[in-house]
C-alpha cells in the first residue's frame, strides 16, 4: 500500500473538493447544512475523503476555498431547522424537575458530610503536627543537655 505524502494528500483533497463542487453545480444542489443552518463541514469532508478538521482550520487554504465556494454555490435551506423558542411541552418546566431536585438535595447532603469529614481530618492532622513538633523539641532538648524529657498526654 502506497502512502501519500502530506502534499499529495492535500492536492487529492483539493481535487476531490473541486469535483464535489462541480457535482453540486451540475445537479443544481447547494452545500448541505447542519441543524443550525451553517455548512455541514462533516458531510463535505466525508465527500472529499478527509476529516472535517481540514476545512475548519481558520486561515487554511481549504477553509478559504470552502467559504468562497459556499458564497458562489450557496447553502441548502435546512428542512429540520432547530427552533430556539420554547415549545408548549417545555413551557411548564422541565419534565424531570422533581427528580433533579432530589438528586441535588442528595448531592448537597453528601457534600456537607464530606466537609465535616474534612474538618475532622484537618483537626487530627494539626494534632499530629503539634505532637510531632513537641517530640522534635523534646529530642533536640535531650540531645542538648543529655536528659530525657517525658511528655504525658
């Protein structure tokens, strides 16, 4: 299997893109659109045999070529356009709202428990730190004067 160099791949993609644009012109179609009415770059890239990132990189030759061809050929009018307005089903609120409220309450209670545990552990750490410092001072004192000092808890 022959691997193509990056330059050869680029030339092949550009050639495939020109062929695809010519097919659109010959058939009287326009560039496909996504749900929001923008160019469906994934579909175009699939038709050209590459990944969509090749067309999406700003300032690249393929990106500028795509925008030029879109300006020349045009876009399809989306048939399934997404409505950004609220539908009557959503006017009364989210359907799973009680479940979400319970989940939020559970998560909040769990967070509070975790905070209490963290507070107890921080106190224990500070206690151990003080005990370590006291033992260190006792050791230094013993090394200085040769007498052992005991600490009672």
